[in-house]
């Protein structure tokens, strides 16, 4: 008995038997767009829909890991109405199945002439797009390198406001303090802790507290605490404001 030979053609497992081509059911389901995104973030086959269609077509006894004959593929493809499915159907119907039936395997002719040139242009365009995406991703950090000259030194909130303004963000010290309070970075409750960093900010290492001692008018020592933005905090806030403007 001749062993069944299964081909993998552009990711589609298939074989020929008795003049009929058979295709892997799961691959067909994915190629026709019968998928959804699970809570895990993975793309999975919508088996309930696929199995329902197959039963409607009178095709029983199928296996999710098995194969379907080409006539069922054609009828199943009619259920899919999207651009991806149309391209997949055309690839299978016009190239893969005819080639399998004729030669027992898929034989792709190497590109020549204009087709070869078109592929080269597409590859070059893809490279350009990838490089452009990398540049766009680096922009905030490139701007930041220009913006921060004291990244290793903690600065006052007012000084951070000046850096932001130098880079096109219209905000002063008073408004920046207000924004930080409203967004949970500084304590907004009136009292001795007002305008000091919240626990969240300290855990994120965005601020440090500078304590200083001075003598008041009554000759008593008085401790004052001032929030200062760390180098990490400067990068965080500047990127946050710059991203909001793009």
C-alpha cells in the first residue's frame, strides 16, 4: 500500500488521493478568517462556527486535526466574506490544488522579469517602513536627550516646567504643580504633606524629598521638605507630555 504523502505548501498541509485534493481543516479555517482573539491574546479558531458550517454542508465525521476535500473547501470558502479569505481562496484554487492534481506536489516558478523587480521593490519598501517605525519609536528619547541636561541631578518642579516649555509644552510651575496633584503624583490634601510626593510617586522613583533646616523669626529650628524630580522622573514626565502632543 502506497504511503500517503502530505505536502506543506506555503503553510498549508495537503495531499492528493484518488484525483481529489485534501487540505488541513485548521489551516483552512485560519486562512478563511474563521478566528477570534482569546482572552489570552492568542488567535484561535472559532470551531463552533466552522463545525456548524460543515454540518450545514452535510459533511460529518470530520476531525479538527484532519483534512477536508477540495469540494468542501470551495463550499466552506463561500461562507467567508473578507479580503483575507478571498486571497487565500484564490491561492488555493488557482495555484495549489491544480498543481497538486497535475504533479502530486506544488511547484512554484521562480519570479522573473517584472515580477522579480516588483518583489525587490516591495522588499525595499518593507525595509524603509521598518526603519521609519524605529525612528518614530526613538523620537521621544531623541528629543529627551536635547531636553534634559541634568538627567542625573534632581531638580525642582519649577525647573522641570522650564524644560517642558523649552520643548514646546506651554506650562508654568503653578500649573505643573496643579497637574501633578490632580493626577496623583503629589499630595493634594491641605496640610503639612501638601505638594509632597504620593506613595505611588516615591515607589516609581519619580521624586525625592529634600529636607532643610532654618531658623524662624522666633529663633526656633524649622524643617522644610521640598519635592525634587529625579532624573528618572524628568524622563517620565517629559515623555508623558510629549506623547500627549503627538
